[in-house]
C-alpha cells in the first residue's frame, strides 16, 4: 500500500485536529483598528497536571520518497506546528487508538501558510520538512509524566512521490 498526498483542508483534517490558517477564520479588529485578530484557531489541549509549552523545532528534510516506519502520539495534550519560513511541508496522520493500521495513514500537503494542531492521542509522523531546513513554532504540553508514545510498523509504508 502506498500513501497518497491530499491537500490540507479544515474538513479533511478535522478527525485529527485543527488547521491553523487565516483563510476563512473568524476575525475582528483590535488595537484601535490597527490589527486584525484571527481568533481561536486551534483547540490547545493539556491534562490537569500539564502546562502549555512554546518551542521552536528546526526540521531537516528527510529522503523522499519516504518509507514511513513510525508514528507517534501525545496522549496528555495536543501538539501544534506553525511554519515560520513560508515553506510547504508534509503532514502524516492516523486516527486515535491503541495501535495504528497502515491503511489508516493519511498524508496532507501543507502550505507554508498553514499550521496544524494534532488533537491529544492523534497518531502522526514527526515533522516532515520538504525542500530545506525549516523552523516551526510548536505549542504542546509540558509537565510530569510521559507524553509521547511511538508505534513502529513491521513493514514500512511508502509515501507517493512529491
């Protein structure tokens, strides 16, 4: 089975989390009319013991076509990625659950103007930069307890060529 790449849209990505973008978002003027606020773009989740972290991840592109060997999930909180370099990147996800079936993997092409927020427990591949080293603002959970589960496939699943 090969994983096809779909466009990243709010509707297609809704089972896995939120698309963070200004297009179509609720907005209003603030700061005496000098600023547009794009409001409530993602549902940041954390358990009662956690706190919200803000990080920057610098991602190096992998070899493509890519053979997907693992996915991860964060059961205690959401994890958001917002690109800082206006570069497209890939998003690979699978539904929540205790295990992952290769047939449930979905790949999305994100523009450099779209971020994603994986809901707590959603399986996803680590960040997938495409053409150059890329920086991402990452918002996720900090605090006590392990918040990263990894799942390794017996056989890798190739993503179709870009």
